[in-house]
């Protein structure tokens, strides 16, 4: 068993990765920032190591004695007044992680990228694989994922450190305290009325499967390999229909096409810059996702890591149950629906 450093350990993917690593018998060194919210790791009996991935010396000190580094830390936002607030941590963070890995003699890096770096297709018939790259990234988050992963490839070759790159799809499920854009857009927003479905498709993956993929990548997968961690390909409107079936709440649908959505996003983005409040939709995000399909073939991941993913409905259900545990769903659900979506006792105790 390995001593594994996990950056971003208190994040959505990080916290589930930590649990999977512990279940597989690894010794886990969770890295969090000073004064970070660590509720997602409470009760696991772990000793935290403190570092910001932008601080090279702090990362190196945190990595001391570790055999493997699992790098999940990232800025998961699709808009910022200064886009570099999203992009720079991806690139600088990769540089600091590999410098630390080389300094302490770590044998492997498991690097968390995203299907944002793989890209989307204009047709549901065009299913993308790990061989594809997003050559048309415009939204800052998409740019960050492309450039960060490319930097990881360069540094892996330069340092000779074996690297496994994982590209999760739309991740949903428990231990999401900060409420990621995926959870907000595909679950919480559809229920509270602030979100919408749009013409296009997504691949929904359960966060427990993403955590398990990271844990297995510590000692499985071909060095240099890139693996899409995916669940089920599904139309966005169909995902909304599942939310309605689970909760009884009918989501709103964006009837306008890509061009009109981009125009609306541009207006919301301008208002965001003026007010400092993050817009619900932006021109660049509309460009990336409206009338586009995040459909992926992850058969190679299943073969290499032996992972059989859960379906979209289970991921959506568990995400709703988690939000209920947090008390964030304000819509009144029928007693029958509420009973069917009762959170796990462990989740309730954790909040």
C-alpha cells in the first residue's frame, strides 16, 4: 500500500477520492489550505498537511515522504472578473506538483483533468474518446483544463514521473459542500428555479465512481495513459425529466438556440462585471455547451481500471439527497418524495 498525497482533499472529487483510497488500504495525506472548510473529511481521523498549490515550497513540504501524488485541486468556476484567476492555478499548480514529486521521489502522479479538455461535439452521433482534445476552448474553465493537462504532459516527460490523467465528466453526488457548477446547473438550479435545461447533451457520472477511479489509478492504468471517467450519456432535457420524476418539480427549459443563448450570456456577463456577482450564464459558456454534446466512450477506462459506473438517475438521486441533507432545497416536496429521497444517516451527521 502507498502513502498518497491528495491535493484539494476537501473538495468534491477530493473527499470521495480520500474515502476510496482509505477503503483500498492506502495511507492518505490530505492537503488543504489554511482555514479551509474540512467538513467533507471530518471523522476520518486524518492528519492534514497545509498548502496552497500556488506555493511551490509549501507543496514540496507537504509531499515529503509520499509515494504518489493525486492532484485534484483546481478552481472549478466558469467565470471570474479576471479569467487568470481560473487559468493560472491550473498551470502553476501542475508545475508545483511535479517539482514536489521530483524533489521527494514520488513514483506516480494521478492528475485530475476534465472532459472540458476533451471537448464537445456538434452532434450526439459524434462520441468523443480520450484521443480527442478540445481545440476550441473559450470559457476560462475549459481553457484552464486544456492548458493544465498539457503542462502535466510536458512535465511528466521532463521529469520522467509516471502519470495517469483522469478526465471526469459532469460529476454529481455527496460530499459537495461548496456546490460545484455541475451540481448547481444540473440539480439545485433545476429544482429551485434558478437553472434551466438547454438543447444539448451531457455525460453524468457519480462522484463515488470518480473517487474510485482515482484510487485505482494509484497502481493501475498505463503510465502516460489518459482515461475518461464517465457514466451515462444523456440529453440535458432528459436529465431534467429525471429530476422532475424524482422530485415532482418541472425544470425550466431554454428554448433559444446557440446564437441567442450567447447573446443573452453576453448581457449577463456584462452585468456580472459591473456588479461583481457571478452570472448564471455567460457568452463563452453558452458557446461551449448549448447545442453541443458531452458524449464520451469510456470503454478503455472500464478495461484499464475495472470500473463499472452507476447510471445517471442514481447520480442525480444521490445529489438531490445530499442537497436535502444540507438543507439547500427550499421547494416543498411531497411526504412520499421526501421519504424516497431520505439522505444517508452518515450525511446528516456530517452536516
